[in-house]
């Protein structure tokens, strides 16, 4: 079951670089482009970063049944806060 898309605003290039590094270290997902999808340990994330709008849209499209979408959102938001990114809006 896919979770809803989340949009993070105010994501400049340095924050985007921080997110890519943090998600890689914390979850083993390799983010190597501004648009893509990656899977690791039963999770699949899709993302779209728009440098001109300084926005990042993230969606968990696959996850283990026992993990709630709320938990995925909280984990991502906690990781992104380390990069100075505020809580997401819904798309």
C-alpha cells in the first residue's frame, strides 16, 4: 500500500545534498538524481526535487505491512529536520 505524497518546501541545494546523504546513511537508499525511485529492505521511495521551486516531493510506494504510513512520515521528517527542512505539506 502506497502512502500519500509529502511535499517539503524551502529545500535549497545544500539541504537537498544533506537529505541525500542522510537518507543513504540512515536507510541505505541511494538517491543519485533529482527524480527517481529506490528500494531497500522492503521499502520503496519515489522523489522529485525541483531546484527552481526549492521543493521536494517524497512518496513511500511500498513498505512492510506492519509499518504505518505515519511512521514512515515521522522517520523522513525527523531525518529531514537534521538538514533544516520543516515539516511537510500534503500534495
